C-alpha cells in the first residue's frame, strides 16, 4: 500500500464514537447554518451584471484558478520534501494542497474590501473544477508516496454539496438585493450576529470534540508546514495577480482565495481513505491547517486595516 513502511503511531486512538456523538451532530448543523447565513449575506453584496462581467472577461478568474491548482499542490508537495515528512504526513498535507478554495476566503475578501463578485465566482469555479482537478493532481503528486488509487477517493458528493451550499443562498441574496433592497441591511446585520454566535459555538464544540487529541499533530515540522502553506498561498496569490496587473481589489481577492483551502473535503478524503490506525493523529491535520489559515488571514486583515487607517490620516493632514 505504502511506498515505504512508514505509518502513524500505533498507540494513537480517536475519542470514543468520534464523529457519531451528539456534539458532532450539533457541530455539523451549526457549520451548515453558518455557511448558509454567510453565503446569503455575501449574496446581498453581489450583482448579476458584475458576475457576468467576470465570465466575459475571465482574466482574474483564470489567474485565480492557476494559483489555486498550480501554487497550492506544488507548495504542499515541496514542503513535504523540504521537511522530509513521512509518507503519511506528506499525503495528508498533499490532500489539503489539492483541495479547492474554502468559503473562509469569501469572508476574508469582504474584510479586505476585495471584489466580492470575483470572490464568489472564484470559490464556485474552483469547487466545480475540483471534480476533475483533484483526482488528476492527487494522481500526479501522490506517485511514489501512495501506491493505491487515491484519485478514486475524491468525495464527489461532498464537492456537489459544497457547490449547492454556495450557489443557492448566494442566488437568494442577489435576488433579494435586486427585488427587495430594503431588507438587505437587516439580513447583513442579522448574518453578522449569527456568524459571531456560531463561531463561538463552533470553537467550544470543537474543543470538546477533539480535546487533547490535536496535540498529537503539533510536532515542529507539522506546525511549520501547516503555518507556511497558507502564508505562501496568500503571498504568491497576490504576487501572481500583481504580475498580471489586476487591480488592488482583485489582487486581495485572489490572495485570500489561494491561501484558504476547503479543509472539510480534505478531512473527508483522509477519513474515507485510511483507517484510524494508519492515518493516526494526522486525521486532525486539516483542523490544524484551518487554525493557521484563520489566524494568518486575520493578521493580514489587521495589517491591511492599519495601513488604510494610516494612509487616511496622512491624507487628512
């Protein structure tokens, strides 16, 4: 099965009934509720005409897809080589790198005053292209790491569900903005409150569900890898869009999209591909990656906001 006889620690065990406990079910429901709320609120910031413009002039979209499926898989593969990770570790990181953009990028783009129409189009298209790109990339990059047929483990059902959870609430939001604009401020305000409450609940439930188990993946090389991946994605996404002369809003949008991966799909692949005794604590690597992309994204947003404030003050004086 493996190219080398390298496996996770055999003394690792998942929490009892992991994934089937009441708290796991509640967490899943809250995550879906938050995603629907976020996409509905973001849909209220979009316009059909501007979305259409991105498809008619797809320069920004094309650059974003190249960044997503060119930069991130190569980055994951290279980091596995640089840090001399075991086959299991390298594969877990590679699966994250080959995943499409996550919905967190849409929230980050909004906070960075990016192009929300481009952001949603990018997330939707990268998720749609994942139906073909994920099996191809996993086949290409996993050779020599994993001898099984990993491309058959791509969760096509999960990808389609992700598309539905993005498209339907966004479309409703766009229609409401067009037909009933008086309700939009209330929806956005209500969405913000819901997201804050859901985020608190998710943090508490995640801590309860995972407990101390995540500590098993907090080794120096995995911490370094999971922290560098989103940072490299944010940085190279911005540089690539700068080289192709996209405007500032689009650069920030492409940057956020590139650095944020759909960790839910990554977790699904690891879960259906390997039994716990094989994948071991690396089952929690996507959660560790999500933590770093969240922290680094918020740090970038804080720096951007401070820069804007300083620039505004200089302009006033």
